[in-house]
C-alpha cells in the first residue's frame, strides 16, 4: 500500500508566514509614503479627532482600481477604525448593471434595468455621480439592497439618500425597511433622503410611475448618524478624467454629499497610448477640477499617481511553417509621463498629491510587485493583496497628515 505523507501543520504555518513576509516586503519606500501639500487634510482630520459628533466626508473617484472595491474599501476601513464609522457611504447596484464591484451589499430586483456608464462612446443616459446608471420605464419597480451577513456589524444605517433624476424624475419613490414604509423624503438638488427611527441593514426602494419618461438610479448613500469618516468609493472601469468631466450630472451631484476631501485616482487609462500630450492631459484634468470646485468650493482635492505598469505587445513567429501571434508584456513608459503631468498640475494649482508611483518603487515597482504576486497577469491591475497594500499605505499617509 502506498502511504502519502502530508506536510505537518507547523510546516504549513511556516510557509504561510514566509509568504506573508514576502508580500509585506514588497518594494515600497515608507519614508516616501506621505501626502505632499497635505496640510489642509491634516487640519480636517485633526478636527475630526477633537470634535465629538463630527463627520469627515471623503469621495474617492477613480477607474477600475477603485471600482473593484479592494483598494478604496481598505482605505475606508482603516480610516473608520481610527476615527470612527459614520456609515457604509456610497453604494451602487453593480450586480444589476452586470459588472464587478464592491460586494458588501447584495442587490435584487424583479425588473430588468437598462445600463449605461460614463465611458460609453455613445451614452444613452447621463451616468451621474457614480459614473454608472441603471434606468427604468416600467409602470412600477422595486429594488432591494441588503448588507452581507459578514458585514452587517459595520454596515448598518438609518439614513438613506437616493440619487435619481431630480425634480424631473417621473417616479414617486418610497422606502421600506423593517416592515415599515417611509414616504415624504427630504429633497435636495439631485437626491432624496429618508431618515429612519432605527438602525437597519437592508431596505427596499419602490417606484411608481407618476408621469412619462424614464427614471434613473445613480446610486445610494447610506449613513448611520455616528461620528467618524464617511468614505464614498466611486469607480468606473476604463475611465479617464475626461469621462467624469463630460457627464453633465457628476460634479453637480457630488455637492449633495458635502465632501471635505475629494480623491482623484486616474491616469492608468490615459497611459494606454504610444504618445502622450501632457498639455492636453492637464487641460482635461483642469476641466474636471474646476467643475468639482465650482460645486464644492471648500473641498480639498487630493490626486494619486498611477503605479508603474505594463502594456501589451505582440510578436509573430513561424511554427511548423505557420505564423503564430503571441502576446507579451513590456514596461509602459507613458505611465511615468502621466505621473509627471499630474505632479506638475497639482504643484501649479496648490493641490495635494499622494505619489504612489514613487512610493511603490518608481519605474521598477511593477516588476517587483508582479514577482511577489501583488500584480495581476495583465500587468495593469493588482491582486486583492496588492490593492489592500495600496489601501493601507494611503490610509497611513492620510492619518500622518495630522502630524504636520
């Protein structure tokens, strides 16, 4: 009889420990992990520490690195552990839009929804604050959101803010939670808000057609009425600065969230080109920033630079008299140019910057992170562990602004 010998538990623990050390020693410079021009952020977070009942509101806007959830959610949890948890923040029914996204909440609806996003070449609908939109024109609809069992302890809420089509939206909306129906919401420019008498972990939104046209759902903000940080993750796969600036609803709807800090994490998709016009990129950034500031004049703008990454290249070889085309990865030098454009724009206009490109090892960072399993096989996106490491670094840099 053949006897198989399995590694003992102690050996497995040693292997796992070595793996964690390998990941934790990924190439990044802790001395450089700081936010340049972050004094105003330090004042805001110091105020959060000192004033009971205060809420600091942060919007984090980005591309697929943010939509996936691992990066921004890690920042959110770290800040909420340090300053207090003011609620789940902005959520969107990504599953109903048939795309990826944060999974802290599950969504269901008996209706089929039309979907659009701000990166569409010919968008049918405005994408709004979340960069995504689901649209409906049935006589009635319902949609349910529930915190996953494993996250209910930190994702309860008693305030529901629905971003929809404003006064022109043809649906009359009501919210049901804990077998109670709530009507007569407080209306803002582009959102409706219901305040509940108790904390809940799920709700149902019902809509009845009260006219003609199409109704839009741009997203939901959930708060719990407690002090701390409210962190809104807003990401769109493939997005660039221009995608958020050309949507007529985005910047205006951000004002309904009353942000103190707005983080802009883009640049990876701008780098997917052979030639970059720095002046054109900075002009695009400037358009978006001016739109945001016009609607949020007191908010601090914080840029993050994209980390070094790869781009696809192809080669053709002859194999047994046939041509075979294969793909391989090359370092993408344009990422460094995008980084310089962002740094230059931020310095000229007095905005804060978290330079992930430099912190993570500069041009050589991608090779090191890929070697350690922190970067995905496409050489652009990261593993969950890679995003979580980035999130911990950004959270630490934000907290360290207080010491300034």
